[in-house]
C-alpha cells in the first residue's frame, strides 16, 4: 500500500477524553508516581513516532527516543492542554527525530569531501520505478525531502503526512494558530514541489502533493 499523502485521520476528541491529563499537575509538582505513570503511557507513542521518522534500523533510534522522553519531562511545564498528552509527547518525538536526521546530514557533509557538480547529478529514474515503490520507500523519500525545509515547515508536514494529523490537531500540538499551520503546510509543499522538479528520485511524491 502506498503512502496516502493527502489523507488525514478524523479529529479525535482528545480534549474531553484525555485520561492522562489529571496526572500532569501532580507530575509537575514532583509526584514521582504520577510522572512514572505518564512516562509509561507516552513511551510507546514516542518509540513509534521515532521509529517512523528514523526507521527501525537506524542506529540512534533508541537514543533519540530516550532524548524525546527526556524532552517530554523537561517541557511538561509548557503543556497547556491544547492537545492530548500523547499528542504533546508525539510532537516532541517527531521534532527530536527530524532534528537528529538533520544533524546527521550536517555531520555527513562536513566529513565528506566536496565532489564535482557532475558527480552529484542524479540519473534519471525510469517511470516504472514510481509504480513499484512501496509505502515505506515513499515515506523515506518524503522524510529525506523534509530535511531541506525549515524546521517548522518540516515538522508540520511530517505530522500531517506521516502521522495523519489534521490542521486543528497540529495547531494544538505545536501551540500555534491553525492559519499558521496552513501557511507552513502551503509553503512546505511549494518547497517540496521545487525539490521534486530537481530530483528525479522524488517524482513518486508528485501526485500526493498536488
């Protein structure tokens, strides 16, 4: 099954059914049992989000997941109940995973000698290759393309396309107005389309971004 780049899941009624929310205040106040319960509940969400962005085989997937859990604890004081607790944790995991990929690319560019421009040009991809791509391959192409975007745009697009969150959900997770999310998605899509035009490997994403 291919990746559905234009599908969004129905909006969950997270505000009225968030069973974890009553644990937030005690955890902030230093209740260790409440904090342990929160971490136990969000850990699977964080792990799944991290694996989805980095890939199961990524050597740093467990470290990044742990960093995301630490970030959840550090940022719990900023939780304003604009999303569910699990969505709050998922957003932190996505941000940390995207940052880890971006940092890895920066390190790679510093460690790799500059190549002549002609050696950086990509070969044409046969049209049949687009049809044969599996959903996982399309997701990897999308995540790779996101690395070239600004962090806010990449995060919004990842939450929308990779995790099927609606604009309203993303606005709550990111603590920004819905119009800001729409703008980030629109500008991010424009940047991705430009990237697709330059990189034949990205052609499989064209239909989903139309």
